[in-house]
C-alpha cells in the first residue's frame, strides 16, 4: 500500500462566512477557527491547492476531499516525470512501483453543511467564553469578610476545546482518518 509522506496544503484565499456569533466570539479571528476545524476534518469547503508526496507500490487515495487531481509525477533519473497510474478500485490510484510520486490537486468546494456551521459557532463561543465558565476544573467562593471568588482552569482547556465545546461531535462524519 502506498503511503503519504508529505502534504503541503495552501491556505485558501478566503474561508466561508461564519455563522451569527456573540460580540465576544466575533472578536476572534475566524480564519484561525476555520483552520482548527479543517485540521480535524478530511473535507474542505473552500478551494486551494494541495501537493502530496507518496511512496510505495499499491493503492492510494487523497486524504482530503473533494479532490480533483491535476498531475501525477514520478521521480526518475533526478527529475519529476508526469505519469498516469491506473485507477484504484477504491478511488484514487494504484501505483506500480516504489516511486516516490508527487500528486498535485485542487481540493475543496461545495456548500458548508449546517452541522459544520454549528460546530464553528460552538467552538467560537467556547473560546470566547469568560474564563470563569469555560474549562474550569474547580471553583470556590470565600464568604469570610470580603467575598472572594476564585477558579482553577485545567491548562488543557484550550487543547480540548474541540471536544469540550461539542464541535467534535458535530464533525464526526467529516473527521480525518488517522
């Protein structure tokens, strides 16, 4: 089976327009949120170029979709030479030799599903939430004398934002394969 060694994905010219958000969530960078969602997903909704370097004999398919493959090249005698490998029964290509191969494709496009827009909204609202609510692992109030309020936030709250916000559940059908 052919193995993807390298993936170079360009940043698209623009991302989809975000859904309606609170003022705090609108202050966040929407491109950064889209990039975080795309890192989790195998689907792209805005067009960009991707170049994969693949090695090995056997079947290979694009790890992100939708993908329109433009060129396939094999490394021969110190240069890239265009080739046309056979189609794989699972979609993608069947590479006849060890390669390496370079595949250039245009990926992305189509309407953003409502579940993905809701995942965007949940993640943005979670990231914009007041620190006394988002990712808090302990909370205390001292009523002796002056009222004092304190909380401890798990340092992993940001790293787990996709799961803690509920966005990951909505993105499950689009999740990138390991």
